[in-house]
C-alpha cells in the first residue's frame, strides 16, 4: 500500500499550524499573559519556546518522518519497548477530541444564535440554561440538550468530510481554515482598537511587570502554554509529519509553525483586550473583573463585551458572528488533527484501509462524545479537560523525552534531521531533550500538589475519580492492553514490511 502524501510542504506546514493555533490561542493565551507579567510574559514565553517547544516539535517531526508512521509504530520502530508510550498519546488524543467536538458544537450554537443576538443581556444564563440546560451535578445526566446534540452531529459530519480522503481532502480545506481565522481576527482587532477605552485594555495586556518574572508560577505557566499550544505529545505531529517524504526539511518547518502560532496568540490578545477595555470604560466594570480565560471568556464575558459595542443590535450581531466564526475556524483544524492522529496510529498498526479506519474511528468518537451532549456535559468537560491536560499530556511529554533523551541515541536523530534541514541544530538540541523531562516534572508536581490540597472544581470525589484520576489510570491500562495483547501478533510483520 502506497503511503499517502501531502500535496506540498506548504500543505503540511499549514496543517500543523492549523492544529497548533486553536481555541487555546484565544481563550487561554491572552489571559495567561495578562495575569503573568503582561508584556514581560513574552520573555518566559520565548524561553519556553526555545528550550522546550522548538526542540520537542523538531523531535516529533523527525521521528514521524523518519519512520513514516504514526506515534505508536514510529516509536516502536526506534525500540520495541517504546510503543506503549505512543499509544498513551493516542488514547489521550481520543479522550480530548471527544469533548473538543462538543465545545465546537457550543460554538456552532452561538454562531447561529449571534444572528439574532440570542444571548441577549445575559450571556451566562443563555449558555447554561438555553443552550446546555445544565443539570446540577455530573451524575445527573437528565437526557440530551437537543441543540448541543444537533451541533455535535454537524461537527462530526464536517470532520468526516474533511478527513474522508486523508491528506488530499485535508490539503484542500486547510488553507481556508488557517487563513480565515487570521482575517477574522484582524477584523476584530481593527474594530477593537478604534474603540474608546481600547488602549486602556491593551495597556493591561501588555504593560510589562518584570518583577513577576521572579515568581516560579510565571515560568510554569509559560511552559504549560507552549506545550499545549503546539499540540505536543498528542500523537498529532508524528502523524502529520509521517505523510512527508523522508528527506523533507524539518527545522525550518518547525520555526514557521512556532512563529505562526505565536503570532495568532498575540493577535488574539489584541482583539480580546481591546474589546474588554472598551467594555470596562462604558460599563464601568474594572478590567480585573472581566479579564478571564477559558469557557467563561468565550461564552459569557466576550459576548457581553460585544453587547457594549456602539451601533446597536446589528453591530452586535455582526461582531458576535465574526467572533464565533473565528473560534470555529480556529478550532476545527485542531479537532480534525486529533482525529487524524488516532486514525493514522490505528491504520499504521494493523495496516488497515485508511478510509474504513476513518469511518470507524469517527463513529466510535461520536458515540463516546454523546456523554458530553447530555445536560451534565459541562461538568464532564470541565473535569476531563483539567485532568487530561494537566496529567495525561504532561506525563506523555515526560515519557517521550525520557525515552528519546535517555534511552535512545539522541544524537542519531539530530544526525538525521540536520543534513536534510536548512537550519542546523547544534549539540544544545540534544541537551535540551535530556533536560525537558525535568522541567515538565516540575509542572506535574505543581499541579499534583494543588489538586491534592483542593480537589479540582469542588466535585464529589467519585466524580474526581471517574473523570480524573481513574481516567488517567484507564489511559495507561488501555495503552498497555493494546501494546501487549492486541498488537503483539502483528508487530514483527510491521517491522518487516516497513524495513523492506
Ligand atoms: N493547540 C491547540 C490550541 O492551542 C489545542 C490543542 C491541543 C489542539 C491538543 C489539539 C490537541 O488551542
């Protein structure tokens, strides 16, 4: 079977940018920067990019491209014992995309709702009561929220249509889904910065507080943000790079992806804080109260900020539409990149027909995602998102850098990518791969101490286990079962087939 290929290197780079630039750039970065030193945050951010983001992305691209396979098989080819760690990433990607798709459904609902400004003067009430119809606890599923269910079906159908022909169909949509949010963001920025009060808002976002750099928290946040934003340790970048010919440039592609991702984050910061500044001035709410990140920013604070725009209902409708279209176009390519990571891993492992695998994987994901379309959905998204991102991913990152940095001839990878790349990386790259697991371990320990002291979100401990600790253990158990039992028989065959 011929391996699929990207049409061009540009298609590959755009797809990687599409995955990296997602909801995190808009609803996470501006807030994280603001609350961790403002303009001064750029310093730890660049340090984190240089010492962790860039080296790890180079590593993932190199392993995927060199071995021409998704994470489990590619890692397994480096060393038989490594395959488990690839599955760990794939299972995390599976878990994440099941709720990421539901967030896309919420966004679809708001996009349609923006036409008649359905959120009115109380966006939070609209979100929890009209769209989600949230129940009082995670255990109280109380049936589906119909509007979320419909949005979810639309999302999965879209994901299927985009991934139907693999790299070929992804290549066709990717230029639109990457360009569109940038254009939309620029529209939002132009509107925002010309509003009274906008400069105040931007000042909050960018005013450098160098003293903040003395606190460890700021540095931890920088590493977490870089890690999350570049979609690292999630089997995605392995899958995408495995569809490139073995001799394609790596380091230059990585620098483009990283630079583009950082630019999108920065642009989003201008749009968000410009608009919040205006709201703060006209409504008399202090910016400290409205500068938040996460789900509330997208579905509560920002709609309220748009409500404050001069020009009445039509203007609010237009800018609501532009904002949610930005989120939708930013999020969709992150969504299908996660799905593709799973499809590639499964198809490579059992040498399956790619189209049939695509249909099967999407069906299973769609079924699992139904839990989040119930009225308890918001609670489960909240729990699972916290645990899988703080533990599942960081553990995945620690494991992959320990393997490559300490149990593999790290320099041999450098000798692979340097000759084929425009920019040559020195010994520092090898050292960084060895050091990164220690940095990530500090992040992990920080989260752990915090969660032990105050269980996340105040949910009852049974739910912390079902949606959190238990889930992480399940990720390990499932990865183990796949590696040890389901995959064992075929392992040799794969080695042979690809080594020919
Ligand atoms: N990188 C994406 C963002 O910044 C988030 C993401 C994480 C997407 C993991 C896919 C997988 O929003």
